[in-house]
């Protein structure tokens, strides 16, 4: 197969693929020339670092392309779904990125529960003069242990989130029709093992019972959470979106915070990304990060290993 590595490829990965019979082309092709180059040069597999180079119109024109590989830490679930609907296989390092995403979920959970997103803003401004006042103001935090976490969608990151939540002593509910039951043994990096037996629940049942909600859908769906869910919740404290833009209706989310239906939200993927709405950026109850949920030194070191394994399986036929 002929592979275009548009954003480069590690030499060891290139060598391994060439030993399997692949032809590697390392050329940086501009966005507007990409379709013509792929067609003219009979490219079978395209490797790009991010989705920024592609759009739906281009996908429609790439009739003979067999595979698109995303080698970066950021993914566009909506585009991935569209590519696959056009019969093109997508390879990305979902497993390699899953732990980093799960840890980011808990970074936002811990921050929101202990007011860190607010205290980090106010301590530099007022800490020297108003230390006691701030201490009193931020002393009503919430502990995660004993609370219920609702996981909406159970992709690889969702399973890592469930693993960590159980380790913290949380109860886990999840909603994913494609995974009616998760009966397995979790093995942690420190070799501690524990068995789990979780069953899929209806979305509204999860929303009603959860103290916290986090989205980990395998497929793009606009507004998985909106006012219909926020106002049906009975004990909801916080909502996390490290999944994809438009997973949550942010207008409804701001309203729910202002109406005190929620305590806080953690947002890493924004509805209007890469230019988030001002009312989201300025909301003091929001813990914010700029689409870095999967971006760690460790995840980057694992990405190409997973991609290589998948490509070698593909070349085997």
C-alpha cells in the first residue's frame, strides 16, 4: 500500500512499515492540493497529525482512499464518524490517549469540588489582604468518595474513568447501548487488580441518580446534555466535557449554573472551539482547559506504537 505521511513519520515506524511492503511518501501537501495529490498519486493511506487539514467536502472527493490515520492528541469525533460513513477506515490512538483523558476528567472534578478554579484566580489578587475571608469562602468543598459518577458513553477513556472512580470509592453508573454490561477485571499500572460488574442504565436514570456526569461517547451526537437533563437531575453537582465540541449545550449549561441547578462544570472541549463563548470563559464556576485532555508526554510516546500496530495488522490483510 502507498502511504502519504503528510505531517511526517518517525523513522522507526517508517522502517517497520517498509519491511511489511508499504511505500512511504513523506511530502507536506497543502490543504487545497491534497485531494488532487492523493488522487493523482494513488495514495491508499493518509497520515495527518490533526483534522485541520480535512473537511467533509474533501472526504466526499477522496473516493479511492482506504484509510485515514490521525497521529495527534486531538480528535474530531464528528469528522471521524463522517469519514467512516464514506467507507474510509479511520485509525487513531484511542487506547493510548484514554488514560490522559480520564486523568483530565478527574483534574476538573477535583478542581470543581474544592473551588480551585476560583481560588487560583483570586489568591494572586486578594490572598495577601483577604486570606481569612478566602479561606472561609472556599471551605465548603465536596469530596468525591461515596458520590455517584454517571458516565455517558463507554469508550476506552470512559472505562478508564470508571476504573479511577471505583478506586476513589465512588459508585459508577453508565449509559451506552452498545455495551449492555461491563464484566471484567481492571488491572492498574501498579499491578493492583479488581473485578467489576457494571450494567447499562437509561440516560435519564443516570442523570437522575448521578452527582457528577462525564461524556465519553463513541460517536458524535449533538447536545447529549441540555436543559432537559439538567433540570431532571435530582442531585447533580458537576458536569465534565473532555469529549468533543457540542457534546453539551453551553447556553443551557450557563443557565443551569446561574439557576444553581449545578455547582460547577469542567470544560476541555468547547461548543465554539477554537473561539469559546465569552460567557463560558468568564463563568467563575467553570474549570477550563484548552483541548488538552489527551495531550501528555506519556500519551505522545504511546501514539505511534498503537498506530504502527494497527497499520501492521492492516497490511497483513
